[in-house]
């Protein structure tokens, strides 16, 4: 495992790359649309900020509904509740809400708006297929995300590629439609600019998406290190991650809506299982 200082540097680099590319994207769009830079920049930043704010506010609702999780009532699962509380108290973390997802695939994730209102969710498949020490390692890993506020960072940053994708989709469609309209004999010079904006937007989507996914995997290393510190048993987490990778590789494909939040990426599980086997 890389040193935490190296991981922090790589994490900061990913954020800077995504932010810089998105900033260039806004400037390019303003230039092509011949907007006043100051007014355009203010309106663009206000629009992006509003979109991120809305995603931050409704994100937890979307995650909860898309995964069909069930919040654990007091006394419903004593071992799970007591384990989460024991590990949270050990480092002075606020007790998160505990939830169980009715899914046979082994996975876990955290989400929320603040540290005091965060939710720690585990899949039924994880509780059924991992032993208690392995499950404890996974819980400590998820508490690491709460300590580092990873779910807030990912909620904000994941909005950037989504905005770029929406702009690319709308402008390419509008540009193509405008081009067809122009070929019918009517003069329309906006189609070319819209197509260029669409191409730039799609390129920005790819770069920012890769940066966010890289950041998503890097934050897992931070959480791994925290789990080893909190439980004093890195081997338990190592064993758990191996079982999780294998379980996800043979499980039905999961929804991609919360892909960046999972302890293990379902889309890469088969590749990682093959690497472990080799």
C-alpha cells in the first residue's frame, strides 16, 4: 500500500485536474458562444454551483431509493449495531445510521450530507458470506470514508462529468438538427459552433469521469489504511476484499448509480479476480 502522503498528493492532483479541465471547458464554451467572459463566467459558475447544491441535497435520497436499503431499527441486528458503535467510539466518530441493502452481492458503502447524518450501508450478501472479523474490517473501512468525508467530496466532484455529458448530449443533438435545417436551404451558422461545443464537452466528460473514478479508487486506499489502524488486523480486510471481488465477479451486474461509493467496483470485479488468481 502506498504511503498516505503519496495518496494525498495523488488525490489532490485528481481534484485539480478535474477542476482545471472543467474551467477550460467553461472558457471554451463562452468563447464559441461569444459571451462576455465576466458575465458568462458568473452565470456558468452560478449554474454549476446550483446544480452541485441540488445534487448534494437530493443525493442521499437518490442513493437510498435506488439501492432499496432498509434502516436497521434498535435491537434488530445487535451484532452489527454494536460493532459499528464500538469502532466509531474507538476513534471518537459520530455513530452513523446503519442500513442493510437487500442484495445478495457482497458490498458496502457510506453516503450522507454531514458526518453526523451519514449512513453506513452493508449488503445482505456481505453479512452472509464474510466472517465477523472480515465484516468488522469492512465496517472500519467504511468508517474511514466518514472520517475523511469522502462521500461529500465524491458527491460534489461526480457532478462535473455529469454536467459535461448533459451539455455534450444537448449541443450535439442541437448542432446536428441545425445542420440538417441548414441543408434545406435556410441559412443557419449556429450548427457548427454547437457541434464543436458538443465535441469539447464529450472530451471534458471523458477526462473528468476518469479523474473522478481514479479519485474514487484512491480514496479506497485511505479507507484501507484507516481500517488497518482501527482494527489492528489488516489481514481481515485483505481477506474480505478478496471475497468481495470474487462475489461481485459472479453476481448480477449492479446499478451504476452508486458505483463510485462502493467499497469494490462491480464493473472491475472480474478483472481484479483474474489478477488475484494469476
